[in-house]
């Protein structure tokens, strides 16, 4: 009887250790590929706003600014930046409002937001420049999901780097 109890405790410990290697990510689509951003970086998901204040002399993928609960938030259409396909604005188009390490809030326009998934980041594989429409400097790597689909983990900090926005 005692052995069974010990085994159960050991099994539970193993599950906790495995669980520690996982993180929650929001998955979304850009073109034909699935991407993910770690959940703690995401403030909220918005429908594409009707009112965006455009900015002169900015890159084509900088859509402009919105007022989000009193905070001025730049909106970046990363579909245009990374040329992932035609940037269509419809009911599926979403803005993922992310918070950077230096506490800036930035909205990223994506084709469609999927769901939250728990991903084992210990199985992260490097992305070669050929494996994605997005250059590898903007990516952390990829994982293969149970359905054998490739999920690319985006490096939000490099995508919204201040140097990129100049």
C-alpha cells in the first residue's frame, strides 16, 4: 500500500516538472501560417478599429494611433511588414495589444486570432529564414503541434523594436 502512495507522489512530481516547461501562448494567423505570442505579453484582443489617426511620413505598415482606454497606442499591420499575403480588413481581422518590456503598448494587426494553447517550450526548434515568411530575427523558433502543424513563436520585442519604428 505504501509503495502505491510513493508511486503516485512521484508521478505527480513528474507531471509538475513537465508542466513547468510549458507556457501559455495566444495563437493567430498571418497568411497561411500559424504564429503565437506568449500570453503574459498580451493586454487584450480588439476588433480592427474603425477610427485610426494616421501618421505622416511613416512606413506603410504603421497604420496610425488609437486611443485605448486613455492610452495612445500605435497600430502596426505586421501582415504588410512581413508580406504574409494580402492585408484584408474584415470581421476576422484582429488587433493584439501587446505590452513590451519597456512598458509600451502596441497593437499588432493579424488576419485571425485563434485561441490560447499551452506549449512545451523545451521542444522549440530554430527557424531558418526559409521556414517562414517572417525573417528569423523576429522569431523565437517553432514547435510541432499534435496535428503535425507548425506553430511559429514570434519574438514580440524584436517585432516592435523602437529602431524598427523609425
